[in-house]
C-alpha cells in the first residue's frame, strides 16, 4: 500500500511545494491546514499507514509547536518546518523527539527534505549497532536513531557486538564508544575492519572532547568517521546519513557493474566471480550449459529491435523463475550461461530439456505479435573440468545443437541413471 505523509501547514505556497515533493517520492500527501484539522483527519487513521509527518512550527491554532507534540504523540516520525529560526525556536524544536527541522529559507533546503523522506523509507531495513558501556548514553543514541526509522541494537561490550554482528547481517553502521572495557577500542575497530570491508560496514568512533588524538587513531584503525561527545543532533544526523548513503552508493555501483542492463540478469563478469567462489568448495557434481536463441537475427530483422529486446527480457525472466537455484548470466547478445552446482548429470539433462521445452511451447507476446522462440543448448556435466574448460566444451556442444537442427539439447553426460 502507498504510504502517506501527513502535512500540517497553512502557507499555500509551502503546501503546493510539499505536496509535489511528497508525490515525487511516490507517497500520498494528506493535508491539514491547522492542528484541529490534523486531529480530525488522524482520528480515523492508523499511524502505520503514515511514513512521517511534516509539521509547520507556527500555525494559527498552534503558534508554539503544539502541532509537533500532536504528531510525535501520534507515533509519527516528525519533520518540522519553520519560517523563523532563532535559537529559542531551535531549542524548542530539538527538545521534542523530532526527526529533524527544515528552515524554510530557500528552495535548496527542500532537496534536503526529499533526501530525508527517502531515508525514512530506506532506514526501515537498515540496522545500526551502538556499543557503549554507559546505558543512558547508548539508549539516548539508539532512541535518536529509531526516530529515523533505523532498526537499532545496543550492547556494552565488544564481545556482545561480535555476536550481534554475526546474527544480524542488516547492521550497516556501528558506533564504537572509546569507553568500551573488554578490548582497547581502536584495536577492536581494527579487528572489525578485518572482518567487514569499508563498503559493507561503516564504523563511527565516538569519544569525549578530552581525547583529542582519538579521532585520528580511530580513523587510522579503520573507522569511517568520528563523532565527538557531546554531539550536536544536527551534526550527528548528517554524519549518520552521509555514512549510510556512501554504503548505499557503493552497493548501487556494485549492482550496476554486475548486472546486464536489458534483462536484469547478472552479467558475464559477475558470473565468473560467483562461480569461481563456489568452485572453491569443490562441488562433487556440477554442470554448465550455454543457451542460445535460434534465428534471433530474423526476429530483429522482421519485427524490429524492440521486439528482439522483448524476447530477450521474457526468456531471461523465464530462466530466472525456472532456475532460482542456478547461477544464470546473460553472456552477451542472445546467449545465456547456466551453472548448476551439486546437480547430478541426470538432473542437469532433465532440467535443461525442460527449459528448452518450456521456451518452445510458450511464444512471446509483443503487442499484437506472437513470436515463436526456440533455443539450442550445449550442456557439459564433466565436473572434473575447470570452468574455462567446461565453457569450451559447452560451446562445442552448443555448436553441435545448432548444426543438428536447433531447438535441442546436446550434452556429454554418459551415465544418466
Ligand atoms: N534486439 C537485440 N538484438 C541483439 C542484442 N544483442 C545482440 N543482438 C542481435 O542478435 C543477433 C544474433 O544473430 P546471429 O549471431 O546471426 O544468431 P541467430 O540469428 O540467432 O542465429 P543462430 O544462433 O545461428 O540460430 C544479431 O542480429 C544481433 O544484432 C540485443 O541486446 N537486443
């Protein structure tokens, strides 16, 4: 279900801007121009339907942030907007459990709001671990992170942290306080860094002002960043967001580099990376198949390149659905490669025959057209081969399949019992 954002705002120009931003984020704006109206709307709603509330500090019936209290009490992650921002208002806003505040100074600041809304959505699946022996400090930090929808974990020692990291792979950020007792903190950071790369886990060191040199020591030991205590809420949140966004950007680049743009399947590069890793376990049985569409050029020539693209996407999707347990890649053009670990020759042959059959029996629809598609398959089940040798063998068998009339599987399995 599309999540909603409650906007409590009385300025027409801000309402129009916020409504557009919320819609751009694929969310549904629900508008109230006063606190009374907001109460009326919200009484019939479930807080779970709302991602957050964007609340004006100064409303005609709530001039001193009373609407913020209403949103916070209603369990809505609350972002405050304000036309005036003096020190008293800043303090008044930050004394409440808000996500953040946005001064309505210029249009640029609304980019920040967009990012903030996007983060609230993404943070729901991101874990953050706070390691600090002082319960009050770590609970306060975890509560702050929860306001931003992070899944939080807390512990007092390095040993407990190791267990939590083992158990929860969605932990992407760790705060290591310099006061941990069971290990020297920088040594613990260095140990963590050996287990988790900078692209997989962000580490932020945290210490109080007296330890001037600690920031450098933390970072030299492998921390991504450092926060000095006592911290300003604004700086703390900026650092959290920056570090998390960096991890996400690396993940996006990684995914893009490993994925075929048209079909969404892994590409050749990723295929080799994954298969080489799996081969280290020396599987007893393995099979490799090359699958090539027949007379594909004719589809392009007769019906156009878009029709050809559609055929590639549909076949790729069918392969992905039929072979969820198999490593599949688009090797280029109209050729796909399948690696079947721990599969007996008998099963490999039978599965590839099923795939051939399925593709030939289910034509691809493209607009008004119905396109008959067949594939030729070369399959090797000689598991003593290395992957390069298996590819060469599968390629020869594929050539035979083409030569022997197409729409067939050629394989080298001898014992099919
Ligand atoms: N639409 C589309 N066509 C592609 C893509 N990549 C390669 N092709 C086309 O795929 C066709 C492959 O043609 P051929 O190598 O002659 O193979 P074929 O027509 O399938 O013939 P056989 O393999 O011998 O059965 C060429 O026309 C390429 O331009 C793509 O991403 N999209």
